[in-house]
């Protein structure tokens, strides 16, 4: 009997790669006869994921990582913008992707090619080879409504989104103000804007859309997608939709070994008493903002666990070089970053750690009762599964839009008050932390997220909605 293969082509940023790997694991566990191969683009612009890939390779050797070689040099005039690289590099690798798929096809039947939206360039390659081609959307159904609706916005507006003072009425989600749209969509003359429009159009004609969410979390968005409301204005029904989440990594991705100090400390704290602050792998603040957070936490009088990354220099920071360690990287100590005496004054109720903490384990700890988050989708799902209410503090990418969904639609978060440039005062931190932990608005959010946690767990049961969707997906490949 000829072997059968599923090929996954992730973007290597951690927020994209980790859920794609979790999807690969799920495919293999559910269908051991299927070979699972992940394409890795050597030149992808992202944080270093080599250690993570090596760890997965050792732990799950049945999942194969195939590096697309030889490495393709970037043309001299190639844009250095992160998103231009993210979309452009896969296009450079299309000939290698084509040859690799042809080689695999000689030895095995390719049942599906699953793309990240940033790997969109490979869509035409897979379609030319008559391979069933899907997109795995690593964010939620609400964000997918916006993504698929982008061509409609493009065709019904003129000028740049950044210059508009309007709310977009997108099916399935609350009205989105132009300023809350992803910044990459602000200027229609840019290559990245055009890539998003092109990708949305391809997604609407794909073999199916796989989404890392569950029906009970985003009911209105799911209904709009299933009824084709986000694509009908350009004449295309929504492809088959498979909601297979929440797919989250339960193991710690970078645990340095031993019992973590955060978990030891949490073991000594009362149940649901600690606010956890963590802003993702790219969540970096200037020192002035860090000091405002510190003051707000101190005034809130709440217990807290705060992950602080090395700060960006303030605009008027004349001592930047003094805080640099070897290699030209910021390597400041916490006492130099935070207000004088802050660590000593809060030692009885707070813990500050540098750069990394085992987030899934922390959110799952009984002592954690709130989460201040950048609204990244993986972090959101981890909090929802753990039943931890959130304070939404978006920083970049689609996170302002996610804040709208989390606060207004899903009602699992409170939004922190921010200035136009994203600055948050100590008073705003104090107010929202207190409200989340003890206020009436906080109680509503706390109750709501516990209900969503129950729904998430139900969705992943054998007869749950996400498992049923996943079975439909894999059955379309195997015919079983």
C-alpha cells in the first residue's frame, strides 16, 4: 500500500510555528499511518527557533522537519522590512518547494498541503501540482472574519486606512475602528498590504480553512464564516471550515531545567490571588513605561508575578551604553530598570523575573487569578483554557483588533486605557488590576472566562466540536 503524506509549511515565528507543530502532532497521533512533514525555510526572519525544532525532533521523531535547501540568497535590493521578508522569502523558495513536493509525490501520495498565511507564495505551486491546499490560520475565527473581508474593504474604500476615521462593519465581529486594524494594512501602496489582499483571495479559494479556535468561544464569527458572509461580496463562498482548537503547547518551550522559581513562589500564594504580567516574546517596553507599571502594581496592593524583558532605551536615555553587556545587548539588572526600592517594598507580595517564565504552567496554577497580556492569540487561548481573566494591553500586529474581540465580543478581558501612542499610566494599571481582581466588571469577566474554559475542554473531548471538525478534516484525506 502506497504511503500517504501531509505537508505543513509554517512561518517560523514562535506564535505561528508552535501551533503548527501542535497540529502536526495531532495529525500524527490521530492518523499514525500518515507521514507528517514540516517545511523549514532557512532564511525566514524570526526569533531563533532552532532549539525548539531540535527539541520537537527528539521528542517526536515521527514528525519530520525538512529544510528547504540550498539556502537562497536575498537579492541586493530586497526589502529589509520584517513583513516584506516574511512574505517575500517563501516566494524565493517556490522553485525548491516545487521540486520538493514533486520528489515527495514520487514516493508517497500527498493528501494535503497546509500553509500558514505567510507561506502564501506556495499556494500557486501546490495548486499547479493539483494538490489539496489548506490554510492553517493560527489566530481565531474573529480575526479570520476580518482577514477574509479585507478585499471587500479594499474595494469599497479609497485612500489609506491610516487616514480614515471610520468603523468597519465586518460580519461576525464588533465594528472595528480604522486605528485598531493591523498596522500592516494602513497603507494600500505597500507590498505587505497587497500581499494580505492576495492571500485573503487565495484563502477563499483553498480546499479548506483550519482555525485554532473552538466554536463556543466565537459563535457569531463562526456563524458568519460558515454562511459565507465575509467572502460573498467578491463572489466566493467560504471554503470548508475546520475549528480544531484550542491547540496550545502544554510543555514549557524554553525551560532552563529544574523546578522553576516562579512555580515555587506561586506555591506559597493564596488561591486566585496573583496577577500575572507577561507580554510575549516580542513585548518590550521603554524604561519609563516599566516604571509606570511598577508604580501601578505597588499602588494596587495586589499580589503579582511580572516577567520583565530588557527595556528599549528611552528617548532621553543618556546612560544607554552603561547598561549594555557584552555583545552590545541590553543586560540591565532589575534594580536599574525599576523604581528605586520597588523590589524591596513589594517583596512580600510580588515576584519579578527577567525575560522568561513558563507561561502555560503559570496560567494553570491555582494561585493565578488574572493575566495582563499583549493579546497574542496563543496567550489568549492558554488563559481561556486555564480559566484566567485578562487585562488586554495590545502592543503590535493584530493585537488591537484582538482586544476588541476579547473585551467586546468574547467578554473575557478588560481593556486598559491607553494613549494614542500606546502609553499606559500607573493610575490605569492600578485601576484595571484592582477591577479585574475585585470589581463588579471583573466579576463578570471572571465568570465568563470560567464558562469559556469549560467550553474549551468540552470541545476537545472525543465527541466535542473541535474533535468532530478534526475528524471531518482527516477523513477527507483518508476516506476512512
